[in-house]
C-alpha cells in the first residue's frame, strides 16, 4: 500500500484551528479589563469607559490626565494624534468570565469578514485592474522588454524593490497596501528566473523589516511615542541604525538565495509547490509576445502611477482603503477606455481578475474573526496585565529584554500595531521610569518585538501573503526563521546599548 505523503494544511485550515484555540483560551484565561480613556472632540471632554459601568465624563485638561497617571500631552488627544481608547494605568480589574462557544466560531468569521470589507473591496478592485491589463497584453509586452534590458543583472530589480519597500515600511508602515504589489511584481520576478519566495521576500519581508525599524511611521512608532508621552524623535537614531542593518540583512539574504536557485532551480524552497504560482502569474503566450506599443506603454504607465498616488494618499492625504480602492478604480476605468477592448472583454476580464483574489480576501476576514473572539472573551487585557507585572521589578538590562519578549507575545494576540500601541504603552512605558531608563527604549522594544512575531503570526498578514503566492506556511517558516533571528539580534544590541549609556 502506498504511503500518503503529509501535506501541510492550507491557510484556511490553519486559521480555523487557531479560531478553535482562541475559543478555548476564553475558557482558560481569566477575563479582565482595563478602564479605557477616549477624547470627545464634540464635547471637548474625556470619557472613561469601564466594563459594564456607566461612562464617566472628565474635563479635557492636562490635570485630568495627570490624575489618571497618564503622562501624555493633552495636544495628542485634541489634535487627533491619538484616536483609539487608551488603557488607564492601574485600572485593571477582573470581570465575569465570558467564554465563547461553537456558534461564536462561525459568527466571528462572518463579523470578521464584515469588518474587513474595506480591505476586501480594495483587493477585488486590484484584481479586476490586473485582469483588464492582462487582457490588453501590456504585461506580457512590458515583461519581455524588461527581461531583455536586465539580462545578467536581474538581482538589481530585487535590490531596488527591497529598498523602496523598506522605505515605505519605515515611513508609513506599508502592510495591507503591499498586497497591491504582488500581482505586478510576481510576473516580473518569474521572468527574471526567480520564485515565489523572492517575490514575498522583496515585498513582504523588506516592507516588514522597514516597519519593524520604523523611524517616522505614524501608525506604529509615532502613535506609540504619543501614547508613551514622549516625542517620536526620541530614539530615532537607534531605530535608523536598525533600519540600515535590517535592510542590509534582507538584501544579503535574498542575494544568497537568488544566487542559489539561479545555479539550481530545484534548490528553491517552494520547488514542489511552484505549479500554482506559475499558473497564476506566469505569462502564457508561449512565445507569442505582443509588441510593446505606445498604447501598452501608456497602460503600464497608468498602472505604475497608481502606486505612488496610493502612497502619497496614505502618508499625506489620510487615505484609507475605500479611497485607495476608488483611486485604483478610477485609473482602471481610464485604462478601459483607452484599451480598445470590447465591452464584453472588459467586464469578463475584470470579474475574472477579481474572482482570483476571493480566497485571499476571505482569509483577511477569518483572521479578523480570531481577534473578535479574543476581544469579546476579555482575555487580551489580562495577558497584558500579567506580562506587565512579570517585568515590573527587573534590573534595567533584564527589564528591557523582558519587554522585547513581552511584545513578541502580545503581537500574537493584538496584531494591529496602532491597537497594541494605545493598549500597552500607557501601561508599559511608566515601568521604564521605575528602572531609570528613557521611555523611548520601551517604544523601540514594542516595535521590534511585535514585528518579530508578525513575521509568523497567522492572525496578521502572513497567511494572506502566502495564499496569494501559493506558499505553504511550513515552507515560509523555514525561510523566515534566519531573518527573525537577525531582527532579534539587532534589537537586543540596540536595546542594551542605550540602557548601558543611561546606566
């Protein structure tokens, strides 16, 4: 009898298993909650939300914050720098257990998908756009021209993409937005002789390393610094050093891997799983490459313009996914008009392109469902309270390394960078005062620890990325572990160095 070969489960199965585990945790971990503080611009007052209690209204003054032991400047609230509820130090209290059941599994999946509707629409529009451009032959013609020009220096494209993604990560925390780059860059890397791992490395790995070492990212280090009551410029030198070291490590790792698979394609980590990836993204014209006409050049130019517009919108215009989707849709409509495709071809190619990303979109919704279970089960605050007590009275050097690993754990339960910042910084940053180190070191520990986990956390963007590129999760773990080791090594050195300087 032939022995069946074990096949690692798909992203959907992994998330379903994690959902069951999350439900189990709501029965095991004691439920608890911090009181939360929000600012109401309408009434110019603070509102304190306490679990199953009436809200308390306080005047929006610096004294009110001081009385609550919140060392954050009032302007951070009134100017909209902090919009999410802030956990009030010392307010943690146990509440009645709120365990989830089997029905909550399916309900949270549905509500998680509803919560993720804006991202899903963005992905559908992106897929439709790719479908229309593919139908025009613009990608095939452009890729043919690119491969001819980069012959012998293929890695230069990978290098450029890594630098741009790392800069996007450190400046604006490009994460969900990076999904937009896979459909265009995957065919490019295939044409250059690379595999799915190079694609995810140049985009997700480089962007995540840049985000881990954020310098001016408003969605992580800036909001965390505001929640810690310090200017975000404090500690920026060490974060910039980490950015250079981390980005160099990513590029060196990808160069080694690219050279390896160029010499022997079977050395690719995803060699056994390459067929679906190639079927999805490889040009199938079989030598019948369309000419790179002015019309096709214009279509590709419009496509490329969409990305800097998106990045500008996020960084300067305050865009979120509905606006980003609208901007991509606008450019898609322009491309439709100049494509000379029939109305039937336009509709069918758009819907086919969108349909190919349905699975990716559903994974985002399922991951959100896991977060909903943990929030409703009231266990996230308990985990934060327990971990903060564990590191509270440690010596400075041990304390800051303890903080790093605390945020690794919290990154699994709270995969949102801004959500973790406002939840944890008011609790964790005052602990730095008790051991005599600056609060910016805790902010750095938050950023570096959280992202060491988000390279792996199924509740983050990892499974979405892997599903798009048909990479099994176990193959990704094998590839990414050396980079997690590098990130942690850089983080430990850059945390201990300032601690010693201030000792």
